[in-house]
């Protein structure tokens, strides 16, 4: 094997390692980020209900969730710092060329992060040191800063899907407009989709913990409320999210037709294209899929005879990996509708008896809802990121041209993987220790509540 072939193989190996490292970091951090966006709002809701109704269980739940928030925020800060270094170390071609275009949202996200950190410290420290209402109000900036942080970061990713805010003259970036870049055409649908996903992940993940406890026989008011508050938030958001997902899919159909073709496994351009459920792409065609006649044309363009661009319109080198994108999209949609069905089940039971459905099957399903929401989240990001390939900036810069040309990136992937294993073990250990602790009574007359084992 000659030197040129060896150099090419090494470059491809390093590119693969850089992509895997970024996927691991993003996939790990995005869960913490979602909890950081959704948990503060759910915690404040419980605290507000406690003040409004006088029910101590709400306030005990809020206090316990706030402690978990502090742990998750600290761990998320570590993984977020790793990501910020990776952007420069792994993708200097992107940041060196376009950093002046997309630097604004990252700067604003940093400001939002510090605001969140400051008020989280106040909120945690001031439980017994501030009057109830001012203490509750101190949590509002945490919610706003968390949502703002998610918004700013996702605008940068949206720009990578629909790059705007600059011109290229003789290979140089000129006429930079950072605000136009941040508020690019993909920003509205993608940011709303992500923020709603954060509330779904946080709500279902928190509720699933209490569903497991209820399966084990802990049916007291504390655990029922621990399930109801976050589950209700997630259940309300779910149908809205499905509608926003349809909005996002229409945007993809109009602006990234190759991604849509990969999502549905469409190889030949045509009209009245069927919707594929399941299936595998083999030798340039979808096999073993259940086809709904005209379904894709109807859903993508509200016209059963609309034209859908096929993958064969592009060279093989310009197509994303079809099976990865197609099945990620199937998982995302499937989990979304499964969670919608679970929310409807809960609504039906509440409408009939004003209580959580008492069947073990409902609680089993609810105990898996957090995992299902995370799967939908991760699958959605696979569709977004892998479906854009081979472009890191859609239609402008290839991923291979943005990666660090230095050899040995695979060792960075190994090191970062070890770090995330340690972070995972440490996070689970600390959260389990918190789960075993008994709640701190809020007042002497509430000491009977301290006998509860708190999840």
C-alpha cells in the first residue's frame, strides 16, 4: 500500500473519530441540556402549587428537584465546556472560516449560562433564608435563561442547515451580518422544536421515576404528585410538539429535499410518492416497507400528487446514509406518537375518575416514558445532523474540509469516551444518594412528612 493510500485511510479514520466524538458529546450533553431547560419550570410549578394550596408535598418535591437540578447543572457545565473546546479542536475549518458569522449566538449563550448559574445558586442557597414569594421569583431567571440558552445554541445549528448572513468573494467571507445568520430561515421551526423537546424529556423523565416507585407500591400523595406534576407538563406539550414536528418536516421538504428523501428512502423523483413505514434501503431501493399510497406527497406538500425529489438526483458522494437517517426518523416519530397515546390514556383515566389510571400496564408504560422521550430526542438529532451530511454547512462546506487535519484524533475520541463514562458513573452515584436521603422538613409541624422515603 503506497503512502498516498495510507494517508487517505488515516484521514478518513480521523474524520470518523472526530464525528463519533462530536456525536458522543452532543448526544450526552443534550440530555443534560433538556433537563436544564425543563426541570426549573416544573420545579417552580410545584413550588407555586405548594404556596397556592398550602400542600407541603408540593414544596418537598420542589426542594428535592432543586437539589437534583444543582447536580445536573454542574455536570452539564462540564460536558458543555468539553463541547466548546471540541468546536475549535475538531472543526477548525468551520470555526476559522465562519466563526465571525456564528460567533454571536455562542456569546449570547455564554451570558445566558452565567445568569442561570448565578440565580440557581441564589435559588438553592435561599430556601430557608428568603420569604417564599421572593424565593420563588428568584427561580424565574433560571427558567428564562435556560430557554434562552437553548434558543441561542440551536440558532447556530439552524444556521448550519440554512447558512445566511454573509457573502463569499474570491473565497473570502465578506458582508457578515451575525443577526441575519442567527435568525436564519431554519431558526423558527428548529428552536421551537428543540425547546418543546426539552420539556418533554424533562417531564417524562421525572415522571418515570415516580411511576417506578408507584409500581413498587408507593401510592401515597407525595409520589402521586411527583408523577402528576411533570407528567402533566409533558402530556400537554406532546401534541403541540407533534404539530411543530410537522412544521419542521415541511421546512425540510422545501429547503433540504435530499434530507427528506433520505428520511423516507425515496430514490427516484416522482409524483404521488408513498409514505414508507419501516423498510431497508438496499441497492438503491426501499425493501420490506409498508407503503401508504401518496402519503409522503400529501404530508410534505399537502398535495397527494406533489413531486418529491429522489436521492438519485444527487451524486452518491452528496447523499446522506439512507438507512441511518430513515430509521432515526422512524424511531423519532414512533416514540412521539407512543407518548401521545400514553398522554391520551392518562387524560381518559383522569376524565373518568379524577385519578391516575390504576392499572399496572399504565405505570409500566409510564416508567418507560422517560427512555422513550430520550430516544425520540436522540433520534431527532441524528436526523438533523446525519441527514445534512456530507455538509457541515449545508451546500457550502463539507465536513471533511472542516475537520482538524492533525493525525491521531482517534485517541481524543478514546479519551473523551473515558471522561463521559466517569461523568455518567459519578452522576448516577450522586443522584442515587440524593434519592436515598429523607426530605428536610420545612417547618416543625411538617415533621411527619419527613418519614417519607423520597425518590
